[in-house]
């Protein structure tokens, strides 16, 4: 897979978010293990769901789409 393409060979469209107001987060269920990537508002704590994370490829796609470094992405339970 080339850089900038997803697993289907399509270009990954870059999207932006307000880095001063939002923090990238993966929410993981303790009971089911389901993981959802999204953004948490720093001021209110409100979580906005973006995509389901089923495997490492989904996680990489989320990081690439929003230009997030792996160290920025936190997991919450």
C-alpha cells in the first residue's frame, strides 16, 4: 500500500480539526472491547464519534486522515 492510500488503493482525503479545542481519542468498551475513534472537546468533555476501529488498518487510517501522530492518540475506557 502506498502512502496516502487506504487498503483499497484509494487516496485518503485529509481532514482537519481544531487542535486547540479537540483531542483525538479512542474509546474502548471494557465489556465488549469495541473501539471507536473520535474527538473529545477539551472544554466540555463531549465525545464526537468518527469511525469504528476494527483493526490496526482502521487505526492507521484515522491517524493519517487527520494527520495525528500515534503519541497524540489516547485511549479511554
